[in-house]
C-alpha cells in the first residue's frame, strides 16, 4: 500500500504542506536546484526561485495558480532588469 508523498497538516498558525515532489519542478534534488537561500525572521531557509515557482504554478494548472502567473512573470522581468 502506498501512502503518498504530499501531506497537509493543520497547525496553530495555519496549514503546513509537506511535499515529496513539486509538480513542474520534480523531486527534492530538483527542487533544491531551483531554490535559493533567503533570511526569514532571522532564519536562513531555502525557497523556490521565481523561475521555479512559475514552473510549479504552470504545472499545477489551477485557476488561482494560473492567475498568479502574470504577476510572477512581471516580477521575474523586474528582477532581471535589476541584474543587468
């Protein structure tokens, strides 16, 4: 019997998703390659890059994810302009 790889838990601060694989990106190693370290509230954490997030949103294909794509793509372009 297979239990699955993605789980959502309720916590005092909201839902927590534990993902064994991210659609559009892949398994842990692929997600790691599509991630960068950011400091959040004094902790260094890995988060998907804008490009990785765009891939995941496209693959999810849900209306709410597809509606977020134009804003994420504009952010990607703005960040690219800053690097130039």
